[in-house]
């Protein structure tokens, strides 16, 4: 391992660039970017990861930029590179919360939203519940290790100073974002189907028994059936989310390769 006293200017620049990339990952990635984690701890963990990965990211072909402005430009590119890795993992949790919002709207919980203290956003209570389940599943699957592994693999596939953002990268990121909506519909589809059948049944009852106030009767019925289906389909949420995490872990390397010059 290189002694601290013998570190050259090029090695110091590589360390700073690796710190930019690790900071980008930890600033956006799920779990690591939670607001409940103190900022000092995040900065310390980013520096620790940069120190641990420094012996493996030294790039002999790295060309030192001219001046501080050029170094900051490369550092911003490295930060965006890390943020992209974290954002792709973050999309998984966005899809789960979006599915919870769809479910909450279908069963009549659109006004029963809560403020998430970690994001300061108005989130459906069903979405927050499913988000907590997804977080537990992510820990069980060692998803936090997947994030760190993807960060380490990025140093192997994309050496320092060789990040190249192209239109093909934007297309891949758009496809990952589109997969967010597909995953949300898969998670919410059982409740959507159950509520649709419930609305059909209530419509038939309203036509056959016009004296019944279907709006007053239907509201608690939809809530009851909706929550029942949510409870019964938790295994479906687990299977769909786990498959999405595994698929992402397999496809992320291809995106990293496309970012290299």
C-alpha cells in the first residue's frame, strides 16, 4: 500500500475523484441517502469507501487535467456517474411507493397521506407501508452490498477520468425509468383488479336496489376488500421486488460498460 508521505499529485487527484464518485452513490442510493442518517456520518463513510478503494482504482493511464477548473469538471462527471448508479437502485423504491399510491387511490385512501420525514414528501400511507416492506426485503437480499459492489465494479469497468455520457446512456436510463412504471403496475394489479370487480358488483347492486345509498355502503366495502387484498398479496410484492432487484443487478454492468470511453 502506498505510504501517505509518498503519494504523488496524480494519486491525490485519483483519490479525490474516487471520493466524488463514492459521494455521488451514497448521496442518491436508497438506505444510504436517508435523511435520518447524519450528514457527518455520510461524509465519513464516503471518505472511508474512497480510502478502501484507493489501492484498486489507481489508473496509470490517467492524465492530470490542466488547472483546478479541469479537475473540478472531471470531479463533477464522476459525481454524476456515482449518482446515476444510486439513482437506478432508488428507482426500485420509487416504483413500490408509486404502486402504493395507486392502491391507496383505488381503495379511497387518496386523502389519507402522510409526510415522510426522510424525504419531506406527501406519500400514500399504503405506499409508505409497502416501502418499509421493500426496505426489509432489500436488506434480506443484501441489497446494500449490491450497491457497494456496483460502486466497486464501476471503478474496474470505468477508470478515473474516462466517463463518457452519450445519448445511448440516456436511452438506457429512460428504459430503467420506464421499468419503474411497469413494476408499479405489477405490484398494484391484484388490488386494481379486485377493486374493479368490487365496483362492478356495487354497480349491479345500485341498479337492482335503488333505495340503497351505494356511495355510503361502497366506501367501507372498498376499503375492506382493498386492505384484505393488500395483505393477501404481500408474497406477490416480495417475489416481484426480489426479481426486479436481481434483474437490475444483472443488467447494471452493461450500462456501466456503455459509460466508458
